[in-house]
C-alpha cells in the first residue's frame, strides 16, 4: 500500500466525544505517537458531540499542535450512534476505526488490526474482550458479566 497522503490517509480514527475534556488530549496524543511511530498515514477525526465542558476548547488547541487532527463540532441531536455515523461519513481513510475518547482502547491495537487487514486481505477486523486470548484490564466486573 502506497500513495497515502494526509488528504487520503491509510487510516481514519473516528472518536465520538461528549464531555471528555479530561481525557481527550491524552487520547489524541497517544494515538498520534503510536501511529506516527508505525509510519501509518492517518487522520484522527474527533466528533465533539454537544459537549458542555471544555472538550471543544481542548480540541481546538490540540488541532494546532497535532498533525492530522480534524475536529467536527456536532449540533443536536446528540448521541453516540449519530456521532459515529457522522464520523464514518467524514472519514477519508482507506481503513476506518471507531475509537473511544476515554482512552479505554490501546492505540497499538489499531496498528495490529490494520496489519491484519493487509496481511489477510480482509475488509474488516474486530476486537473483542471476550476472546480467551484477550487481556482485560480495569474493566468493571459487573459490566463484563452483563456484556
């Protein structure tokens, strides 16, 4: 795979975010660091989903520093599913990943998933907490059981 540019990236990371001012900076910086180190041309597309905290302020400052960060400020109606849909519509990458704003995902997994897509010539790859080979860290037991 070659010929990817910032306008036509290999990977788009879609992040729905509502009231994530305390998490979003570390999440975006970690993503950038890992994807850049892996030489993956990418964009990080954050959908600020009607936040009432300083998420938008944090994102605007971050966009001036982090290459490939695009911020979309969503108006009503809000909602995770609608933000994901808008992100998928706006994504420019060959591959697209939906990623959690609270850093509950590991950016190294995105590298592994993208490599698996290419290696196996498949259209999508899914991660799961419920595979015996998965390693679950700090996930609430009641939520794990209910899921």
